[in-house]
C-alpha cells in the first residue's frame, strides 16, 4: 500500500534525498520547506505522487493547518520526517541568547510541535513512523557546535521517551545520526557568531576543518536515504541509526571512553548511596 510521507526541510540535503527515495519506492510525499524551489525536480517529475506546502517549522501557529491539509488531501500520514535544520558555529561565550533560542526553535521546538500534531492521526490509524533527523552532533559535541548540539540532544531525549510511549500504539520512532554527508552543511551558508579571538584555536580550527571538506564529504545522501527506508521496513527498527563510517567510529570510541571512565571511577560512583539504605 502506498504510504503518505510528510517531510520537512525537503528542499535540500538529506530531507530532499529521503523524499526522492520515498517517491521512487512508490509512495506519496508532501514536501515542505520554508521557501519553494528546491523541491521542483521531484514535483515536476512525479506530480501524481508529490505535493509542496510552504512551512517554516519554527512557525508553530501554522503547523496544525499544514497537518490538517495533508490529512484532508490524503486521508492519513504514515511517515513524518523532521529534517529541517541548519548549521551554526560559535563558542558558548560567543553565542548570543537570540542565536541559541533560534536554533532551539528550529531543531527542537518546531519538530516537537509538529510531532505532537501528527500523533493523533497515527494513533487513530494504529500505525506510523516518526523519523527525527538528528546528527552525530546530537550524540556527542565539539568546539563551536554547542548551540547546534543543544537542539539535537534535546530532540533525541524527547524521541527516546516518545518511542516508549507510542510503541504499544503501533508507531515507530527512528533517530538518525548522520556523520559527514555531501550536503551543504558546513558550507558557505552556515551562520556564525561574532568571534572572540581566544577561541581561534578551537572553534575556528573546527570550522575551517569542516569548511575544507564541503562538497567532498564521504557520505552519500542517496545511500543515507536508502538506509533509512531499510530501517523503517525492518520488523525491529532500531531506535538510533548512525550513518557513515565516521559516525560509527566516533560513537564507538566515545562509548568506550565513557565505559572506561565508569570503570575507573566505579568505587566513587558506588559510594554515594546513603549508608543506612534498606536492602
């Protein structure tokens, strides 16, 4: 049966690649983005199975209307993909409150509100899948990415609880954690905080390293999209899906470091219960 997808950030990057993969699999996709343009190759080539709705995910007042429009047109929403996002660089001290709040609106509050709006429809039909496009930076962070990571960390924590709540209702949740993929992330369009020279050796170095590989990243967006569709089709869909050799290697090393720290500090960690705890 044809599935109905609702994809944010579908005009570019992984959102566009996921939309293409879904259409080519025979499904119908409602592509959304804050402005029209990037979706036209798909809507022109597949007018019978695609539609575009303008949506700025940070405009929470418009989200209910968009969901209602999709349900009215197609009768259901089977897969929601929250893929809208952008990169920002700035040390914690450099990042303004306005910049931080803007990124939290985009990467956490917007997806959270849209997810909540879609849930009643999925719950009523007893099925569905929610894909939260996080990042390697949603599991670990690095200099200059504190504001970006904050939103992605929040999105993941929200999704972990959500997955447990909706599994009995027939709804899947998939957190995707891509490493470096050949999209415009890290390129010229990235926003940056006003620099403080004290952070040139950390934040600026990290920014330059990522900018230097723009357009040459190892990850293939089409293969990432195929992996996501494969995971959703599995009987046991994983909660988290890292994508790319870099993501898996870095996450594996981070998990080992955490375990090493736990073992090194085990006696201190275990010493903090009250002495008269009842057995």
